[in-house]
């Protein structure tokens, strides 16, 4: 299977390493024989229709910051359109407002009859329906498990829950950064600012943490889940969002004395909401640190919960690989020979 990689940061590079580590096993266990024919970052690209040496591309990127030749005015979308590949792996940074550059990359891939796997929430937030329709129209596949829950297969689990049943409620802890901060306020008696600084030092929060602590990242993941797992079609503007900046150490300590914890909960039933809530410490949703948890309330079979680490390069890369194995299975089932 010929792959093109656009985005070669934490997740893109982890995916390349995972392919190297798993090469033998992938062929014997899943029949997947990936060949990376193109790697694109922000300013450079590298192409070889016989397959690139990933070790060389990784060490070039580590050494010089580039993956190959300068783009010289070519856009990543143009490079994608001129590449012969079966699947595009899209891992550029998330933009919740425009969905770019991921949106254009995914569109270019579909128009060139490539399937797409992405971990990028931006295009899903702004154009979920049009992208899924474009994929269908071009008879290709579109998978994005890594966009919600890092390596934890939240979307796949939700799909299983909805087979033969209907998901009527979703609630979850979807943002690792906020959960890490709230956990350390609770454990180490830190105020919000000190816990945020600690999260930044430990690599759990960006220099600009607003998308995480103000609830937008949780909201976008909620929107993706509702659109993917239920018949409802929603957008960011439908979510009532409040974050955790206003949570004080006193709030956290008061909650603890009554056996509860403050958590940033995203929920969808008759309304869509992201807000800090008090959870019983025994509630399976009440996870600690960088963990995520999602509860799917089903009409007939009741509540089901999935818990796991919500981010991380290798974790998210493993979701991408899972999606790729699924696509390989679907392509093989319809008799595609190149995969
Ligand atoms: N990190 C995680 O734990 C995690 C978990 C789940 C989902 N995600 C999502 O996965 C995506 C990637 O995350 P990350 O942590 O790997 O981000 P990152 O380290 O910031 O990497 C982003 C990559 O995109 C490249 N890029 C930017 N604009 C580009 C363009 N126009 N064309 C081609 N490449 C371009 C950058 O190039 P340069 O290297 O040249 O700057 C960089 O390689 C994001 O959407 C993120 O939200 C991340």
C-alpha cells in the first residue's frame, strides 16, 4: 500500500517510527505492506515512487528540520495531487476556525482517489459532512480515530455500541491537558496558574493553552462524536462552552471533602455542553492525569465506558495504524490488488 504523509511533527514522525518497528508483523498479521512514497512538512518534501527510506527521512528531519527539497512555491495540496498513493496520512496542526491546511490536503487526496487517515480535528470540526460526502463520491475511505482520544479507540467503541442500539447520551473527559491540571490542583494543592505552569513544564500543555483550558478542544471532539455516532448533525456553534480558568483551589478542596472531584465534562443529550462539573470520585468517568474517559448511554443496553490515555505521539500513531489496517481490509475486500 502506497502512503503519502503530510505533516511530520510529533505524530507524523511517531507514525513513521511505528511503521519501521512493526514492518514485519504488519505483513504477517494484517497483510499490510506499507510503502511511504511521499513525506511533506511545512517547507519541504521528499518523493520516491519506489518507497522512501524512512530512517533517512527521520534523521534528516531531526538534523536539519526539513524532510527533503524545498517546496519552491508548490503547495502541499499540489504535491499531494501529483503523488500516486493509495492513502494520505494527514497530521498537520489543528485549526478549529478554518480547518486549514488539513481541509485542502484531504480534499486534494479524495479528488486524486486516495483514502485518508487523519488525527487532525480541524477539518472534521468545520467540514465533517462535506468531507465524508466527498470521500463517498470518490469511492474512497476516510478514517480519523486518532482525532478523539489519541490511541484510545473511542470512536470505534462508540460505533460498536451503536450497532443494533442507539446512543442517546454521550459524556466524557476529552481533554488531557485540563484533566492533568485539575488532577494536580487536587493532588498537590496547586492553584490554577501553578498547575498550568507545571503542565507546561511536563509537556502536557502548549505555550498558548487556551484551546484546551477554555474548553474548545473538548467541544470539537464532542462535535466529531455526535456527527460520527448519531444521526444528529451539529457544529461548534451548537455547543455551550465554558472552561476551567475560573476553578479555584478552594473549589477543588471543597469538592474533595465531599468525595467529589472537579472535571471538565463534555456532554451531549438534548443539549451539547462543555463545562466543569462535580463527579463522584467513584464515577468511572472520574479519571486522573492525562487520561480520557467516555460514557455512551445506549437506549437498550445502558451505559458503557471506555478509558485510556488521551494523547501522545506513539499512542496517536497507533490509532492511525489501526485505521490503515481497516482501510487495507476494506480495499482487499473489494478486490484492490495494489494493497
Ligand atoms: N500530539 C498529540 O498527542 C496528538 C493527539 C491527537 C491528535 N493530534 C493531532 O494531530 C495533528 C498533529 O499533531 P502534532 O502534535 O504532530 O503537531 P506538530 O508537532 O505541530 O506537527 C505539525 C506538522 O505539520 C506540518 N505542517 C504545517 N503546515 C503544513 C503544510 N501546509 N503542509 C505540510 N505540512 C505542514 C509541520 O511542518 P514543520 O515540521 O515543517 O513545522 C509539522 O511537521 C494535530 O492536528 C493534532 O491536533 C495530536
